[in-house]
C-alpha cells in the first residue's frame, strides 16, 4: 500500500556506505526520487482550478439564457443615442432599420423559445394599449385586429380607454378593457406591463407619466393615425428657427418614445418639426378603405359633379402621385403626360368624348398655381381641360365624381401608394406604372391597367383599354370592382406582421416570461370587418364623432400643450407638477448610458482575462 512520504522514509533508512559506496547510494536515492508517483497525474490545485473554470462557464451559459431578450435602445445595436432634432427633413422615417433590428431579435427569440418550452409557471408578456375612444371607426378596426393577432401569439393585451364607445363590446371579446379617467392615470401600475402602445394624441398624458422615474423602463410605441397635430404645426412659418414652448414640449414627449409610427409617408412630413430620429412608417392601415365607404354613404356622385360643373357625358381623369413631394411641382407627371396626352385627346375627339384632367398635387398658393399653369401648357392640354386642386383638398370629394385615376409618378416608394389604395377602394379604374411596389399586389387587366414605367408612352394604350364610344368600357367597370374587392384587405397581413416585428424588436423579455409565438404564426389575413361593417355603424361614426374628435384634439393642442409644465389634479387640494426633461437632458442621459455600458463591458473583459 502506497502512502504519502514512503519514498522519503525509504531513502532515509538506506545503509550508509563508505566513500566508494556514496556514489551508488546517491544514484539509488535519485532513482527513488524519479520514480513516478502512483495515483493522480496532476496536483490537486490544478484539478480544483479546472473544476472552477467549468462551473464558471456553465454559469455564464445559464445567465445568458436567463437574460432579458430584446435590444431596445441599447447602444450595442450600433445606433447609439438619437441625433438631435433638426426638423426631420431627410427620409429617416424608414422601416428598414426596424426590419434589420427585428431580424436579429428574432434569432435570439427562436433559441429562447425552444429552451423555455417546458418551463412551468411562466408569466405572459403583458402589453398596455392606450386608446382615446372606443368608437366605431378605422382606428378601432385596425387596433382590434392587431390586438386579436397579439393575443393569438401569446401576448396578454389590456386596453386602457379614456372614453367609452360603441366598440366596447367588440373590444371585450378580444382582450381586457378598462375605461380610465385622466385623473386616475397616475394610479395605474405601469410597471406590470412589458411595453405600452399609445394610439391617440391624448396618450401624451401617459407618456408624461412614463417619463418620470421609476416608470421609464417599459418601451413606448406611439401610433399616430391623424394629421390634426401636424396641420397645427404647419401654421408656424419658421418652426425650426423659433420653436414655441408647446412644440418643444411635444418633441420631448415624442423623443421619450422608443418609436413613433405613422400609417403613411405623408404624416411624417407634417410632423417633421417633432422628429428626433425615431419616426417609422408602417403602411397598410384601413383608414383609406373606411373613409371611402363612409364618404360614399353620405354623398351623391351626381350632386358633386354638378357642384364642380362637370357634365354627365364628360370623362374626368384624376392625376395623382406621391405624397413625398408635397410642395413640389409634379415634374414626374410631365414624362407620362407629354407622351400620352396627345394620343388621349385625339382618341377623345375620335370618339366624340369630352375629357378633363384634374391634378391633385402641391399647395394652393398663387405662386404654385401660376407655375403649374405654365407647366400644364407644356404638356399639350387645351386651357379649358386642366384643373388643379391642392393636396389639402378633400380627396374623397374628388374621387366621388372622377371616372379614371392616373398614377403619374414613376418614382419607387417604400410602400403601396396610399392615394392609389384610396382610389381602388372607391371602385374607380386606375392606370399606374408597373413599379415593383404596385405589381407586388396588383395584376394587370384584373385589378388595374398597368403600363411600362420604362416607356411612359405605353400609358396611351392603357387608355385605349378603358375608353369606348360612349364612355368607359364594361371591362373598366369589372376591373374597378375587382380592385375594390382586393383593396379591402390587401395590406392587412403585412401591416399586422410589421407591428408584431416592431414589438419583438423593442421588447425586453424577462427571464420569467412565457415567450410568445413568432410573427410568422400570425393567422389574421383580413381586418375584422364583420362586427364593424354594418351601414348603421358606419353612419353613426361619421360626422358627430369626427367633430368631437377634432374639438378634443384642439383642446389638447391649445390648452395643455401651450404650457411648459403639466399638472394632474390628485384631489381638490393637491396637485403634482411634472417638470419635463429638455432635449439636452435626454442627450446627457443617452451619453451617460453609453458610457456606463462601455465601462461595464470593459470590466467584464478584464474579469474574464483574470480568470485565465
């Protein structure tokens, strides 16, 4: 049996020899010392260190798995702090940034979903959806469909409404509903929500509360559906040089949100004085389809044609384009119309038809009208066959009496043109270039009449497929009907999926959260028209509710926003004042967070190197 110290004892008891034997004794002792010790091949300290490293590595893997998922606004995603507000003139409100960010988050979510699949007792991801009213309108139609999709994926959605309405019962079948007054907002436990979606301008009160510590952790996504505030901002001639207090106040609230989402590219242009780098555009809202339905129920085509002096036998062509060039002259129309207008006018004379062209573009200033008339004279139109309406005019009024819609812009857009969608939903035959964003949804000869964008002269052949001896051909009416049916739900799925992707990209998923299903599992392909679509419901939602909404928004803009500080009355004798952070405060906070993140990463790297 080997025991510790046996070798040294044996060497100690070797017999002593003379001088001649000393060399052999030393050799024997060296051989004993060089003899390999049985048992462990390394020191126990080495084994302990290897075990410690293994435990540390396993702990890192477990901690990484339990970390909250989602990048939010961290500087690690390469975006850093948002740039200071410069008026938002550039096209920064693009969905490309959101798509890239969502793609990276989705890969992490898929890995975590498989790991947490069998974990018991997990809590669902909770979302708060703040709405102004629960009326029967396009906003409720979109939000109820989105809430139903989120619930189907595993999110727990709770609606907080400021005003009750006729859509209350529809909401109750989808998710939890709470009607809260403005005075009770500060008693809401916002910390239980993983994210907050705000869907009305009145939601500014909610953002004000979340801007205060300690409730600034949940990411906030603000959905802007109307242009009331944007039109108000345009009343200031030089908003970038002399910014009023309430514009700075709104900008601070927009900056506090993770993202501000618009349904089309026109609204961010109106809201550009408030852009701090977090504007996104997610197209596809059913507001255009809803507006076309509602306008058709309350107006008569014959009456409107008479008001504009249009004869019954005349053919009226409405020329529209992109919203992105709001105040510019429609130079891109010239390319299409200079090559096609002479052929169309010759065709009209041959068929003995009266043709008028109405241009929906630009503004209504005298300078713009003069420049437009000069431009129209170069297109080959007779003076009495061209009219101009600014983009501030009611597009629904124009679509009630026109016979054909020509989309004259040849520029690629980030989404399906909203004016084209509104025209299709009004059951009007459309002529459009075969741009990629259009051919993705529309088929030539079935839903619309398309011409080659590389050869604008082919637009004349599209008119030949529409115009007959006494007006429009039957083919034009059948194509218009198919286009209307397509437009009803054409963008519904893409719109819902884009909102789900956005949520996945901004959410911080806690370690005890039951992860929802992927956006690829969204089942809703259409809007929830059934509970909304009766004529009585559409009629009740028209004039009275719209006037109420505009009155309420005007009160917000002219009342609370004109103050530099906003107060919430807790009772008759107590008020709580909120001192809003300025833009410089947010910039300083972003710099501090970036510095702390860099310092934390350096400390982690140093600790890791010391272990090895």
